[in-house]
């Protein structure tokens, strides 16, 4: 059986313009995405790597893992932020703007922009909570990378635990055939934990590391779910952050439904709260122009996170409202968002039945993810900038792999404020978003500008209220959002 496609949803490099694609001026008249002429390219892997979209296993044109040739080809499309030495400080917003033509932001700036600084002054730091990261392989330098990141940004050294399930093969040398794949996963693990730590500095961070068996029909999810169940049985109420997914068409619907029943059990039996990235190729799989959304983001039992573009000063103050992460240069990379072809509309989306019909709409909320507003983190292992190395350095990142852990970090603050497990967050989230004067009362900022169009697919556009490209909106003020969600918590289910 051919392995199926599994992607880590991140954009960890800066891409050059390949073509210009026009954005939709308004929501499609029939409330469905409009498919245009498909773009074909022989360098899809190189383009994805240039934008940091990291294919793990693939079917069709992505049947093989990332190769050294793919990484080298990506060098013609991107300029990675290379290491400046072990003791070097992270780059500033001005330095990124001068070198790459676009700013990069620190978690310190994001914490100010989202009102997380104000939430911390209320005592909400994630203390007493746990955020869990199920990931294949993991990174052997996870703890030291996080320590360097924390020191640079004045954060406490995180309480980090690594739990290993099965035998993990040693990290290969940079010239080994599987090095690009393994290094990409290691880089992803550090990115996710860094973003959560920046939002919830006192939360415990736990990596659940599995061997990475992708040969079965479940695309490696069976071992991930076993690890999650094992942890959840003895640690109810944990927050899980996941930055990967398979597009629904890549797995049989019966397999997806079977896997999703296990996700539902995690929420129902163990009050797990799952925050999941929503994909980085618009309303497509990246290899076909047909409308597509990824699972587990399409599960009704998780909170799917879309990507936005932020406009910040060097201090972290917003200069204009956040916009949808779109694709102005025609690279094929934009926030995921659309309608599930497998799962039906959950009750919390009933108010939006005129938009979703009987289908699950994806996403639920949004956070920073655009290539024009990247974040900075430190990683020993690297597949960016046209090179494969383990020399260590500061990297820039974008995509919903940034957005999901940012929301997971804020969810840890909610868990602390609630003093009880949250379970599925969406019922409370949608109720809070429906509050009159929600920006002033609930701390949710509506996102009303931008589309997730990519070459070959016209995508969806933002609108007032809920939409597939930004969910209910983004974090306007965490100091208001945290207590508002905590008051509802599981009572809204």
C-alpha cells in the first residue's frame, strides 16, 4: 500500500514571488469556493520547502520523503535566516525587514499584541497546566534549544518532559537520505513548544515521541493516538497542540471516522482539549486545485486554527487590524479553510448553517501565520535556507504551525483560570464570539479582510462574524478572552 500524504503545517522560510494571483473582492455568491484553472509545476516540493511546508510522507507526486535535492532546489526560491553563532541574539524586526523585505516578530511582541502581557498581570501564566505535543521522532536537542530561546526572550526555563513510546532511531548525519525529513520534524517540535512557552511561560511542556510508522492505512496516526490516550488516562484535562494533518481525500472516509472516534473519546473520557493547525495551501491539498481541508483539523472535537497576517510596531502594538494570511505572490501558500467532505455540521456551528450547510466548517479561530509576519525561534536541526545542518541558529517561521501553538498557549491560560478541565473548547468559544460588542467584552477581534485564494482555487474570503478562513476571529485581548472562556468552560458543551 502506498503511504499517504502527511504534512507538518509550517512555513519556516521566506519565499520569493513566483506569480501574482488576484484575491476575491467578496464572498462567493453561492457561499462555496470557486475552482479556477489548475496551476501545474514540476517543483511542488521545492516550492513547499521554500515556504516551509514540510511533506512527511506522500501519495501521488509527494510519494517520497523530503530529499536533499528538494532542499537544494528550494534555495533558488528562498533565503533562509542562517545561524549567526551560538551566542548570537535573535534577529530584530528591523533586521528582518532590511534583509528579507518583511518583518519578523518575537513572542514578546506577540504577547503584547494579543494582550497576553495584561493576562499575566492578572496571574494567568499557565501555572499548574500542561500542554502536550504528540510528534513522530521528536528532537534530541529539544530542551537545550528551548533553554536558549527562553534566555534570549527573558522567559523562565520551561518545565519540559519527553515521553518516548517505542524505539526511536538515532538522528542521522546531515548527508543521510532521511536527514531532511527527520530534521524537519525536529525543527517543528521546537517551534511548537517555543510558541506555547511564549504565551504560557509557566505551563509544563510534554513531548510524546513515537517511532514514526507510516506504512499502515492510518498514516501514522494510530501510534500518535495511542500515546495521547496513554497520557490522558493519568493526566485528564491536558491541552494538546498538533501541527500536522492529512487531507481528507488522502485517507478512506471509514479510516478517518474510526480515527476521529478515538479523538472524541479523548475529549469525552479524559476532558482533553485539542488545538490543531489548519493547513497552509488555501482550500486545497497543495497538489490538486480541488477544495480540501485537513484532518484532524476537520474533526468536530478539535479547535482548528487558521493563519493571519499581523501588522505590528517594534514594541508589539498593532498598527492595523489583522488580515487573513493570503497568497499575494502566487506561491500556492495561504491559510487553510473550507468545508469538510467527511464530517457533518456540529451543533456549535448551527448559527452558520447558511454558510456551511450540513458540513463541518474549518477553521474555528485564527492567529499569526503569514509569511509577511513571521516569528523567530531557535533550533539546532535545520532544513531551511537551502541547507541541511545541525549547527544551531535562529530561524523564522510562519504558517498554521505557528498559529496553532499560539492558541494552545492561550488555552493553557484559560485552563488555569477555569480551575477545571475544558474538554472541547469550541462550544464555549462560539458562545463567547456571539457576545454583543464581543471585541470589548470577550476579547475576540473579528477578521474581515483577505481570502485564501491560491493558483487554481479561488478559495474563501473573510466576512463579518464566522468564516472558514479566520473562524470566529483572532485574539484581540487575552485579558478579556481568558476569563470569558473560563467562565463557560465545559458548561457550554
